[in-house]
């Protein structure tokens, strides 16, 4: 204890009652108070309140930053509504890397083609069958001038390769060439059939449902053929899609990443199982 303690010193016997404060509370005297100016309370600064305010301010800043961080994280953690703004125009490329032309398709693909040829459109997780329904030779069943068909015989079509029942994906759902199974539908011996539960689709009529349990047709990709007789280069393009939304997608354009400017066909082996559901009413 200092003997020359000033009047404001808390240790002098006649100290002001203003100096009494609860245990644990820190009180600091502002310079004006220490100089004796103003009232007893005017220059006091309550350090506990100040520290509390500081803590609240820091917590607010940290909370705001943390909130932004959490919010930003949640933004990416939630299922993204990624997709395409509109249907892209995409050129189809053959499995050998060359641009797909109708001339080439008519030479190399037909209703009898057993291997599956697939391409993704409009999103990278939406595979489609690429089919030429024209008969391979006389006597081989086929179809020409079908709805949406392009090429010199209107026989080149593309349908979603995701079943409209529970979403089995090619090759579980496959194109069956003529005579693959003994069943025929509307006189047709070739169709798209899903081995998962027996749904069947009419490749000659917008992939309409032939047997259940699926009730909806497969979405059909809109194809465009650059007709050489009209000055085109014989190339084939995907430009849109009709029918219901691709199974598993709220909207065909939402739920995946948009494909690029070209899409190359991939080859797969079909799953063959002659197990059919009930005919569609
Ligand atoms: S998923 Fe194709 S019939 Fe069930």
C-alpha cells in the first residue's frame, strides 16, 4: 500500500462509496474522473459491460462469417438443380469417331442390328437408343417413315434408354431385333423391351407403351438430318426431346450436366429376357 495514495485510491480509509463495487466487477476510472472533474459516475467506465459488448460484437462478426460459410456450404451440399437452360443442338458422332451421316447409318445400321448404340442427351446422365428401323434386306422386318424418323427413309430414331417404370437403364432395357423373342405386338416382332419387369415399347410409334407395368412412352429425342438434297452435309443432330420427362428427372433438362457440342455413340450388348408384362390397355 502506498502512503501517498491520492483521494481516489481505493485503499484510503475515507474513500468514496462510489468506489465500492461487487466482487468480480472491474471498474476503471476515466482520466476525467481521476482528475476530479464532473460527477462521481460521469467518468466511470464499466469494464465488464464493455467486455461483454466486445464479446457480443466479436460473436456477431464470427457468427456472420460462420453463417455465411455454413450457408455457402449448404448451398453446395444440397441436391443441386443443375441442368441445361434449353435443349442444346448436338452433332452425333459414330463409334469410330467420324461424324454420323445418314448414308453411313443406312449402310451399317438396320432394324436387325443386335448391338445397342447409345448416346447421352441432353444431359450426361440421360442415355438414349440410336436406331435405324429400316429393314436390313428383303424379308427382314423393319419400319420406315415412322413418327419423328429422319434420313432418306424416315427410319432413324432415338428414344430414351431409361425405362419409364422404375428407371432400369440400358442394357437392362434393350432394343430387340426382329425375332429375338416369340412374342409379337400389333404384328411387330421388334421393339424395346425392359428385362427388369417386362415393359415393352413400340419403336415404330413414338415408343408407345405395349406392355406394362410402365404406362408412359419413352421420351423421344428430336433428330435433325441435314439433307444433302437440300444442301446439307448428311449429318445427324439431336435438337430436342418430346414425350414425358426422362424417368428419374423432375424435368428432362434438370438433374445432370449438359452434354457438349458433340456426342459420340457408344456400343453395348443387350440383355435379352423374353419375359413380358401385361399388354397395355
Ligand atoms: S424398370 Fe422397366 S419394367 Fe420395371
